[in-house]
C-alpha cells in the first residue's frame, strides 16, 4: 500500500480538512470527504484529494460532531488528531464496489 508523508502546511495548501465537508463543489483538490466513524467526542472523517504529483491520496482527521446545544461543546483535538508535523496519506483509487445487504421484505 503506497503512502506519502505530507506536512500539515502542505495539507492546508490543499484545503484539508475542508471548511465544509458537505459542500465540495468549489474545492480545487478535495474529491470526497466522508465520515469513517463516530468517536466519543468527535467524528473520524476521511478526505480524498488530488495531489500535485498526479496521484490521489486519502487522510483521516477528526472533526467536531454536529450535536447542536448538547454538552460536548467545541471539543476538538489539537491538530485534527494529527500528531507531529507530518501526516501519512494512503494512495487511493476510485473503484465501483457491489455490496450485498440484508433488507426488510415489503
């Protein structure tokens, strides 16, 4: 699995994480931003972006949960959950996947 190290400043140049993950129409580099998991106080999100080397990468980051006026407040880890000065990104490609699921009978 190919990876690449990006500095936090490089990711900021790509606008990662995006200001609004639900509105990516005006984003130049960000291709997708999806929720990966719900943690105790934050949401783990996965951002897919096109880099300057012509490849596509994905990084995970923590974002605040939309809890309204709930007691969590604005608890967001320093650096979006990234530790140190670099973030490891995984090279990804888009692939159509067929998934079987059990659904109720109507």
